[in-house]
């Protein structure tokens, strides 16, 4: 299972980099926003896990607001139509 909320994501280049930069420069961090983003990343992690179970290796290319771009590098013999059906169910 992918771990998006690990140490890698709370770094200069990770998904939580904006919080990391604020912590590093002693700026105010809105804990409510941080918790909301952690909950979102937990859901994204579960979403990716389900896709990886059916298709194989999956990488987040973009996660911004309500947009997410994924790169699926294997398809395990499944079609793009199957993927759209699966995404509709999730």
C-alpha cells in the first residue's frame, strides 16, 4: 500500500511541502487546514491502493485542490473502459 503521508511527503518537495516550508521558517500553520489535507491524503492513499490492486503501479502526477492526475504504468491486461468503470465506482 502506498504511503503518501510519510516523511517523504512532509518535505521540501512532497505533497505537504507548503506546510513543511512554513514550519521551517517559523510561520503560522493553520492546524485545521493541515488536518483537512491529511484526511484528504488518507482518502487519496486508499483510492490509489484500490487502483493498484486492479492495474498495478500508479503514481500521482498532480494533486491540487479538487484535481488529481494519475499515471498508471501497468494495466494488467485491462482496458481503458474498465478503468473508467472502476473510477466511476470509487
